[in-house]
C-alpha cells in the first residue's frame, strides 16, 4: 500500500540531481550531492527523452563524506527499475545489476532505491551523488534529467531540511 | 514526518509526464494518468537551461486516458517552487490564482503541484488528469515532467506498479 501521507513536497525532500539537458559528446554528468543525514532513504529517478540508437551512458552512484566531491567512492547497488514503454505504460521492471547499468532507450524512466544504511556511515560516508557517464555513440540526441526524492525523514513539518547541506 | 515506507517503486507509481526535451515553440501535453487506484499525485516539473519565456501551466481532468475523452480544467490553489535548485531543496509555497501560473524564466527551477484525487469531478466520470505546459515561444528551454502517484488503494508492489496510463 502506498503509505506516505499527505503532500510529497511536505514530507520528502525533492532535489534536482541533473537538470534536463542534452548530453554533450565526451562529457559525463555529475549529479547534485545530497545528504542522507536526516533521511533514511533516497529514490533516484532518471528520465531520458530523445535518445540516439546505439547510444549508452553508464549510471553509477557515489557515496561521499560531503555533498561536494571530497573522498567519493562507488556505492554498490544491486537492482534498478526501468520503464522503457513510457508514456504508453507506467509499469516498472526490476532488473539485477552490479553497481551500474546503462541508459540506452528513449523516453525511459529508471529508478534506483538506496537505503541510508547502504552507506559506509562508520567512515562518515553519509552523502550520495548520481553520475551519468559519457554517452558512448552519441551523435545528436541524448536528453536526460535526474532527481532525488528522499524519504523516511527523521524530522517532520512543512519546513523541509535542506538535503543539499550535510 | 516522512512516512512512506520502504521503496518508492513498491509504494508509488512513477510516470513520465513528458520526457526531458528542448521545448522551444512547442506545447508539452503531459501523459494522461488515471487516479482510479491512487488518491494523490505529485507533479514535478524540472527546468534546465532556460533561454527565455514564461509558459503557463494548467491541469486538465479527463474521463479517460486514451482516445478523445471529455476534458475540462482541473482546479488547484497552490504550487511550490525551488528557484535555487540544484543548490537547495527548499520550496516556497505560492497561492495559485485562476488555476494557472507561469513558469519563471530561470534555469534549473523545480516546481511541484500536489493534487488530491477528490479534487477531480468523479461524479461526472472525470478520474484522469494531465499537466499541460504552454509553449515558451521560440526559446531553447529544457524541461522534464514527472508524476508520482501515491496513497494507492490496494496493497503491495503489484498495486503500486498498476499501469496508471490505463483507466
């Protein structure tokens, strides 16, 4: 059952990870860093738009000790969900992975679910950042955007804490 | 308190309203979604690089997700904006007049609209809705839109995964 109550904007920090853009040749996209210090979960939602055939961009997630790149290291995740039938369907398909997967389909939605306890907190890694690698094979179009929705906040109220501050 | 439990993909339906796009000169008519199985939808509009233009945002309610259903305006009274994105996630609550507002001509803004299912005219069969962004004019404006449907009426991953593009 969908059991978060009331309005998302008043319950979960919503953060732009990567603003909508057309990827440039040989350029990777480093997402905004967000702190999980005050939330126990993050959903990373990535959307593609127009996308050249035979183009692939790898997605990885870093954990870090700060929201700005400091001593980042790869964060392992083992599953992602994708809907490559947008907008004709909203169904997400679960797929196993080993810490990375490729964006390779136009108009697709990809979701990664990360729990706060996935991070190496005992070494002060309490922040994450999504990175979209170089779009291999890119000719013209590789439109992408990403955002984070942080859930299970530890403190309530309409005035949300700023997850872009650690 | 943020009280949605576990994974969003297993509790909420996540749907592209419209994909990331350079919307120059074009209207973005969002995917029509059904609220038959959810009591709430959050509409998230992300702007990227923004040359100029302040396109109007409206909501439409529909009697079906497909074909040529009856449509009419859907009322809403608040919207939330974060003009400091991605450097912040703090949103400002702004009253909406006459069920429409204009996106600001600022790059990297995030705008959120919260819609309860009981604001739709279900009595007359309007149980679907979509967001519409007017053309910003001939400007290279990057934008994407997302729906997150919550408070599903049926439990479990399968319910959250229910295809909300089918009424």
